[in-house]
C-alpha cells in the first residue's frame, strides 16, 4: 500500500507530466499541502525531502519550494535550446554555430536559431517571445552592443527567474551576473600590441569598437602592452568606431589615414577591420607591411584571404561554441553550475608585420 507521503510525491510528478507544473514554478506551501492531503507537516516534509533527493524540487530560503527538474526531459519531450546571435551567415558565426550544434545534437537537444541583427529592439522582441511562449529550456545569447547601456537586462533576469538558464557567448553584460564563454579579449589586445612592440614598432595606432565590450577589453590589452614597454599611447592614433562605421570604413578612408599618419603599425579590433584597413592603405599607395604593419584578431578566413595575409590573434570559435553548448546542456540535464570560461589567445604570424630592426 502506498504511504501517505508517496501520495504527495505522485501528485507532484503527475502535475509535471500534465504540464501543470514546469521548471521554475513554485509548488504549494507546506500548509496548503497539509490541508490538501489531510496529512501532518512531517509527512509533507518527508515528501519534499524525497522529491529534493530526486532532483525534482529545490527549496529556496524565505521563498518556498520550486520545480528544479527539466520538465521536458522528465516527461520525455524534446529539449530546445535557443541560440541568439547578432548575425549568422558571415565572419566567425558559421563556425560558432557548428560548434554549438555538434554538442546539442549529440545530447539529443534541438537548436532554435534567432538573430538580433545587433539591435536592442529585436533583442527585446525575441526575449519577450521566449518568456511568453515558454518554448525553450535554455538560452545561449550573444550580447547586443555590450559596450553601451542595455534596456533589456530585466528580461534576462526574468528568464532566469522562470528557471531558464542563460549563458552569454563572445561578450557579456557587466551589470548581469550571468556566466559567459568567450575569448580573453584583454589578453588578445595585449598579445597583438606586444607582438608589434617586439618587432621594433613604437608608433602603434589602434582601431577599436566603441559599442561592444570586446572593443573596450581589447583596447585595455593594447594600452597595457604599450605602457608596460613605456611606449606612448597616442590618443590621436586611437580610433573608436561603432558597428555601422565598421561596415562602411572605406567611405571614411580619409579619416583613418589622417588619424594613423605617422604610425608604423596598427592593432585592429578584428580581422574584418584589418582586412578593410589593408585595402584602404593599399588604395592610398601605402604598402603593407613595408610602410605600415597590421595585426587583426580572430584568425578568421579573412586573415588568409586578405591580399597581404594577416598576422592575427586566434579566436577558437568552434571550440568556444562547443564549450558553451556543453555548459548549457550540463545545466539543463545534470543541474551542473555554469561557469565563466575565457579561452587563452594565440598569435598566428603571417606576412602583415615587418620587423623594423631588419630594415636598413
């Protein structure tokens, strides 16, 4: 015969199976369950202890007891992970998606791809839809212009309150205590500038993105490397651009040439920026690397396709995607705690940098 506490355990399981209770939902209080099943508080507590030991519920001090199991997995339904990126079909994104998809597929999870076009309005729309529909079990998100204040932070908090784990990739929002998987961007900027300094350059300009956190961190690494070697950081030779300006750099070529005049080298925010700067320099009759050296970041296909093959800092985006997917599936399927992980950068030397000590 079923024991009294087992009636409560069975009822909770039934509510999960019917969809009445989902992960993140608060179950009735001890007093309500005592009244509902006409049992003692001790019996209710024994039932909750049994459910807790199974990983079905968790107690939150001062708040109550909540469903903690992934209800889709518990009931045999598919686990759906949303991957929300700024873009998907260019630059590093195909490799990032490939890495994520390989792990999700092996774990039996379904990938739901969403694109923000790097716009906070679209980010808001997508986050609200995730909350409204309750159709996802986890979210891997690339931040939108993380170097600027963001109005959507509360929606990310709401997802976490609903029991949906969130993990950022490539960058992160400083005002949210949500883990991220990315390149160590400060170290990447440092490594690029350090290489130029070691090659004898002392007038080293830089181009960085102002509207995302990666740009700020890469700038911090760049300045750190120069100051460590007592090389002057010349503010007039540091150019800050936003996402739209990066797309249209060629139209502003005169500005870039004017600001970098007198520099023998330049650290670029990424390979796309470096690729465009090589074109701007070449069209102006300034040869790379003979007159000016250029270093990119990401070691993307653009570094190899550039007319002057780019020295670049490697960003292991496929491995980054795999790591992010491993973390999110671990959190959903095994209740593992997600942790911030930053990949160490590695310099890939090609032909876009000259060693000044070898000249003359």
